[in-house]
C-alpha cells in the first residue's frame, strides 16, 4: 500500500490550514490517482466518512460518494437542509457521537463557526466543503485543473471576476501559499473579506504571490484563466440593486477578449447561464468547467488519503479506528 505524507493540521477548514509542500503533495497524489486509478484500490478500506449538508450539492456529494466507493470506503450522507446542525443537540455533542463511528467528517454548512466547532469537538479530520467564507476542496480541484493546462505557480496569474465570495477567498489563500498571481475584479462593495486579503498579502511576503483587488475589468488582461461564480451564493438574498451592479462583470465574449485569446474559462458550478456567464463562453473550447468538476473527486480522494494517513493519525492522536475509543473507555472503567 502506498504511504501518504501526513498533513500537519488535523482538519481542512480553509486553504491556509495547508503548507505549500502539503498542497504540492496533495496535488501530486491527485494527479497520480487520475492517471492510475488502480492506486485507489483499498486506500480507504474499512473507513467511514460522514457527510453532512446544510445546503444543496451535486458535485460535492457525488465526488465524495463515488471517491469513497472507489477507494473501498463508505460515505454516509446526512441531510441537514431542514434541520440545521446544533438545533437538535449541540454541535459538540453531534461531533462527539460521529467520531465514535466515522473516520472523518465532510461538512457543508452555513456558518464557518459550525465547521470550526466540529473540528474543536472531535479528534477526527473535519473537511469544510463550503461555508459562508471558504471552499477549500474546490480550490484544490481548481489548482489541479490549472496545472493540467500548463499553469505555473511561479509566473502565471488567475483572474477572478464577480463576487468576492467563499470560492474567491479560497483561491486568494491558495495564491498566497503557492506564490501565483491573482487579480480579483469585483463591483464596488463586493470585494473579498478584508481580513482574508490582509492575511494573504502577509503570507505572500514568503511565497512571492501578487494579489490585486480592483473594480477595473481591464486588469484581467493577460491572465491565464478567468474564473467566475454565482452573483448570489447559497444563503444570500438577491436584490435588483445587486444584479445591476454585477451586469458589467458578466463574463461574455467581449470580457474574455480582454484577457486574451488563450485565456481559459473557469467556474466552480452550478452556473447561472445568462447571468454571470454567457452560453458561448461556458460552452467554448477554452472552458474547463467539467474538468474542474471531475477533479473535485481526484483532489478529495488525495486529501482524504493524506489526512487519514497512519502517520498523521498517530501524530495527532486522531481516532481512525473506533477501537481507539473502546480501549480508552475500558481503561477508564478499570481505573
Ligand atoms: N462546486 C460545488 O461545490 O458544487 P456543488 O454545490 O454541486 O457541490
Ligand atoms: N459561491 C457559491 C459556490 C457554490 C459551489 C455558493 O456559496 O453558493
């Protein structure tokens, strides 16, 4: 069985939980899994992943479920769209139950505080699969997609156009860790979170990343790829005023021409065709949106293997086997 370099953090709540060499390691494993699917066999044998969702999903749910199946593990879906976590029992009690049966928690939640609470309460890895502030699994898949197309962390630049949202935050953090350039272009008032930007700019002093935040669409000129997302994320309220502010930022053929003829088009999906992107752009040969969707599975399979590597578990005292708890309980009883 292949061994996977352990990750220092118990959890992946945001991209900045990862060091540069850890991102490189996950991406190398992901590329290897994609090239050699036979390497997946048994990688998650005997392991159960709890997947809880407070919001809808196609890609995240499917990619984790199919990925766990291919690695010989089990993914259990818990639907919380009608009953938020923390309502029936505390978030901490919820987590302390789940860790008695499962080896990791995958959570899509409204508030970052919920995944942070689960991470604090449990010994097992907690993976954030989208909250109000971050979407690190999406960023890992996006990095894999960019590398496949010849992106260089040392000298390429990604352009974000639209809302300065959760996906945007994870890509800014990714740039700051890896050292690539990112130009974020938003309407006035929809810039990314100021704290995340300043932390990322500080991190860039080490990595050499160039992070630019602007309202000027002209700044995307020469970017390797143009990335957009929904103008209104899940859980946000839409308004006519918001829509009119975003209209000039729709990614259409004219906007892509500013980036240049070779610029790729990226979107985490789901896309709202005719709003943030036109059909001709998302359906163009420069569009890599379905590669991004496929790579969710490869990147997450790799992430699970690194987080659940025996060395990672040993060093953090995580419970990858419920027997860990049985043993502890027996010792407590005897004492
Ligand atoms: N990109 C993404 O997270 O898709 P889903 O919302 O369908 O999971
Ligand atoms: N920003 C979007 C991403 C969906 C995958 C949202 O939060 O709804």
